[in-house]
């Protein structure tokens, strides 16, 4: 009987209110706020047609990564949920919330009136009453960085390559975070971030033109590479991961050829010396050498013949005689 009825779409404003209720400190449960943060990437993709809600989710991640970065010096690794509301709710809703809270407090007082040993009503009233809306304490947890890193490709995909300017600082901070698992997650998804950024030629051309005009106005040389705006960022992150811990290094090497595919030729050439150092000095175990050997074919298609013959071919011959 409901088959022919049209589907009702939920307005962007209602989604925004729901996200605000569950993700900010208006929600008293840490587990609820953490659940929103764990799936923030899926939510952003599902709500890509609701730009206000999607942008609010992105702002939530960027803000928490910034706070985690600022707090890392004091031994804290971030917080779930924003300290302020994601939107300015109507004053009528605020009054309704306060009225409901007052009614709940009155019901609790009446229920405790006949309980032996219960605190006096005056102390209960003073404990339950707070000026304005009650705010849940901010919860501190290391997982904020991990979930930010895990959901980063989905957040970037929801914005498109043009959203790199908004997410760049958060990505660079995550790549240098103290949280080992966050860096490992970024290393394993670096090729996906590169693919998303390279898929929008219109953005790369516009960004390159903007950078070129800035250099010309500053009296510098004009850049003609349309992908240099993000390729240099990912190049530095890749080299950083290649000198990191073993698991982070292996995460970056597992999709090394895919990552370099989406970088500019100049960035690839600059990364090659670091790659060769890793190939030569980090192959103590055969599984590590096997993983690096699987990338040789892709790498040979990405570099000029002179570099392939001078660098990659000798390494391939050495591994061909591996015991």
C-alpha cells in the first residue's frame, strides 16, 4: 500500500540539528559521540547532498585534530565532540530544553521525597539546577586521531579535490601526530588520497593558476604544473612515512606504485633516492623484500629509462638472486 507513495527527503537543516545533538557536548554520553566520530566519513559521503551538514562534519574533524595537535604537548590526544554547538539553535528550542530539564528535576525530587536517607530536597535542587543549558564534560581520548586518519579519504571524497585547502592542515598534522596507529592508517591510505586529488583536473588547473598568479604578483617565477599544488604535500608525507617505523613504512610501500602514479614526474624523481635507500637498507626479512619487489614493475613504468637502468634495474637483478 506504500509502494506508490513518494519518498520524503529530510531537509539539510534537520540533519544538521541531529548531528549537532549527537556529536557535540550537548550529548552527555561519550559512547554516542564516539560512535558519530567513528563513522564520520560514511556520514559525510551519505550526506553529500546536504552541504551544511557535510561541512559541519568536516569542521568537527578539523577542529578536533587541531585541538589534539595543540594538546599533544601536555600529553593529551584530543577530544570527542566540539565544545560549541555546530549551529545556533533557535531560542524557542533552548527554552523548551530548559523547561524539560526543570520538569525532570522536579520529578526526581518528588520521587526521592519518600526515600529514607535521601539528601534533602534543597541540596537536590541546587545540585540539579545549573545556569543555562547543562554541558557535558569534554571527553579526552587518543582514538580521535585514529578515527580522523581512518575517515580522511571519505571526508576528502565528500568534498572533492577542491576541499584539499580545507583539509590540508589537518592531514599534515595527522602525518606528524604522536599517535602511531594514526600515522599507520594514513600511510596505508596515501594512494587513495592521491587518487582523489588527481581525479579533479579542473581543481588542479585552477589551483595551479592561482598559485602562479600569486608568484607573478610577488615577482617570482610562474609555475605551469597543474598538479604541483598537492603533489608537493603528498611527496613530503610519503618521504616522512618512508623513514618512520616499520609498520608505517610497510603501509606506504604496499601501494607505492599507485601513490607515485598520481604524483607529478618531478615529485617522483625527488622521491626516488629515498625509495632506493629503503630498498637497500630495509630488506632484512624476506617478506619485506617480497613486498618491495612487487612494486618494481609499476615503478619501471613511472620513471625515465635512464633512471630505471641506473637505479631500479640493479636492484631487480639483486633480488632475482635472492636466496
